C-alpha cells in the first residue's frame, strides 16, 4: 500500500472521530427538541451507513471483521435504547461509537494485508 493511501486511512480515522462527537458540540439546542431531532438524524444516517458498511464487510468475506461490524450494530442498538428513554446525549455517544467502529471495520476489510494500518486502527 502506498504512503498516500496509508495517510488517507489515518486521516479518515481522525476526521471521523472529530465528526462523530456529540451533537451539543455542533450547536444542537440543549432543550429536548433540538437534541432529540439531532439524535433522530444521527440514528437515521447511522442506519444507512451501517447498511453500506455491512455490504462492504460481507463482500470481502472478511470473517474477522464481521465481529467488529457486530460491535458497531450493538452500539447502534444501545443508542436506540437510550433514545427511547430520552437519554439523547447517551444515545449520541452510542451512535458516534457505532459510526467509528463501522469505519474501523471498513478500513480493516480493505487493508487486511497491511499490518501497519491494522495496528493503527486497532489501537
């Protein structure tokens, strides 16, 4: 793998960590309605992303990375459970964790032969 691709993978990980933070960081209102709507939007986009990530992982026959996808899906389920009891900030944390974990599964799937990338992602 070229140095450019490795750098791109590391940048993707870093960028996703920044973007996946709680909604309150991005100005969602602290009142229930703004935070609730932000949480709903994140849940919907996370569902779509998990579906796409699952297709990538399954297409690669990457059984080791399937476990990581299951973790991402588990975080998503936990986020929905928090949302249902109106714990929006906890829900956002879970959804962010779900997104980050699915990104890791994709990166590992597409770079399974690169020990350096595996080491960076798994850390």
